[in-house]
């Protein structure tokens, strides 16, 4: 009988207790082919949770660039330490890149799994509040991508006006995070958003079958999702499919989702996989709280993509994030041939979807610079070109070389993923480098994983109201 492989020490960090959210010293330990995050709470015992399955990719990702660019104007003093002092505090190591505005807590669904614990009842942020949030972002530099989120943003009748206000304040890229229901049911609704300046639709898309949608969203949605994509095609706006990958539900559907995306190019520009994070409203941890619920790790998604491609792409065709912590994300860009097969296409996205060769600058400049150069502005156009449908060259007459390059992207598909952290997987080294932020009602700018962090009982650390099952009623 072979002796078990010795444990491999992979570094010290900090985490939290999933029961009380106390900040604790933590270690990363490699065993066999898995990386565990380990820590002990004096009141609630030891927690040892898998955070990465695949040591080869762990070491490869660890060699990635770590581009720190501290916020120019921290607004929260360090009193209790991360993740208690969010706002951003002086210990944070990355400026905002993509910022979510939660314009409503209402939703037209009541999904069994929801990081915001949104329901059919709730409230909307006023236009004055939203203007205040935008002023906060502008004062901090203003060069961010804005994502409208919630709840479900499209329950608001005045969403086109909100998009127009964002544009009027100088923000150059506006995304809509949506389940697509209203877009599908109301043919003219999306056109009003596009006319107001919407750039891209981030479409919740967990699978191709109604069984998946019923398990994760509580409703049959497959036909509505397809109709929403048709509406986007007709409106000339790009779609990013955003699947939440849940163990035992749709972890085996990665390839089917990619095939669906390919069949709906060029309207579908990318697929952005998000393994489920156990915060907000969810079915709860199975078994002992110390083991926590099962997590799908990023390399497992990459391996599923490679297996589905059947030999045309490999691990080296994907890259870790560079503005964020390398272990937070992966991305790659792939050309789709006439037979629907994937082939590597240049460099992988390094920051907000822009590869290094598109900028000619360090990756941190894409989102970290408070005064972006012409090269960074071009990188932002590159992002828009990947996520929007390409413009008709005949409509503008003459295109420069870069615009011609964008017009050729109809057969290029972005494949990426991001692992948000919950109370079991939270690594504060990663959190301090987060560049996906949320503006809170009191105008603090909070890292996404900290804003949505809830303990094992579903109680939040930063959200203003306790999250309970009643919120969905």
C-alpha cells in the first residue's frame, strides 16, 4: 500500500470563521492534487475547505502578474481589519474596475440560490441616490465599468433614464446584469436601453434545459432565455452568458453551454462561468458546517472546457487574472472555425477582457490608472468590441486598422470564469486585491465578496438588512 503524499505548505493568509465571521489566521495546504484553506476558530473549531483542485494550474496561476494599484482616496479607516473595514480602506490593494450599482432589491423571480437574497418585494434606489453613487465613483477617478444589478434591474420602468444618467456623467461602458425575462416579454424594452447608451447584456444563463433553470431559479426559463438573445440580436447589442455552476445540478453542462454560445454568435460574445458561492439565499450546507457545502473550483471548469474542445485547446490557452488576484479568475479568447471547433486566438484577457497586446501597457493600467492613456482608452474599445456586436463597416464609411480588427471578431468567443468567495473559501489576500466592487447605500465602495459575505446561518456582514427566507416572499 502506497503511503499518502505529504502535505505541502503553500503559504499563510487570513480568513474568517464561517459561523461567527471572526478574522482568523489561515494556511493554504496542498494534499494530493487539492489546495485546502485551513483555519481554526477558538469558539467554533477547525475548518478545512478545498479551494483549488489541480496543483499544476495552482503553480502556473501563481506565476501570474500581480498588479497592485491602491485606491487613490480611501474613505474607511482601518479599525478592526479586513473584511470588517470596507469602504475602501487603505489596506486595499486594487482600485475599482467593474462597479455594481444595485438599483433595486426587487426581483421578478425568487431563485432558490441568490447572492442578494432578492424577492418580489423590496425597494428601489432613488434617482438622487444613484446620482450620489455615480458622483462617488467620479470623485475616485471615474474610469470604471458600471454594471446595473440588484435584485433584477429590469423591474424598474425608469432603467433607460438611469443608463442615460450614467452616460451623462461620463462613464464609458454600461452593462446590464439581468435574467432576461422582461427583455424577452417586452419587444421594445431593450431598444430603449440601447438608445440610452447600454453597451452589453450580462445574461443569467445556467443551462440549456428547463430542469437546470427550475433547480437554480425555480422556473422554466429556457425559451425565455433564447427569446432574450433574439431581442439582443435585433437590437444589435452583445450578450455575455453568465452561468452559475452548481455541484450536482449543471456542473456537467459546461460543454452544452459553450455549444449554445457558439450557435448564437456573434450576438453571444462570451461565456463567463461563475461557480456558485454559498452566500445569501441557498439550500444550506450539507452535513457538518466545518466541511461546508461542496464547491466547484476554477480549474475544474477549465478542465471541462478543455475536455469539451477535444484536443484543440489546452491549459496554456487560459490565463489568470492580473488586476485581480490570479486565483480569482481565468480567461481565454478562442476562434471558432466553420465546424464549431475552438482554436486559440491570441493572448487571453488580462483585465476586464482586454489582453495585454491590446493595450501596450501594464495590465494594471487598464483599470488602476486614474488618468488612462490613449492605449488604455483603446483597450476599453477592445472590450466593447468583444462584448458588443461589431458595427457594420459600411455604416461608418472608413475604418482604421484597429476598428477593422474589431469588425473581424464575429468568430471569436471569450471564455472566462470568476470564483467569488464565501465564508468557507474567503482568502483575505485575494479579497484585498479585488477590483469588482459594489457601491453601498451609504456610498461606500465595497469589494463584491465582502459585500455579499454571509455566515453559515445566512446573516450578512455588510448588507444593511438581515437576509432571511422571508425576504423572498
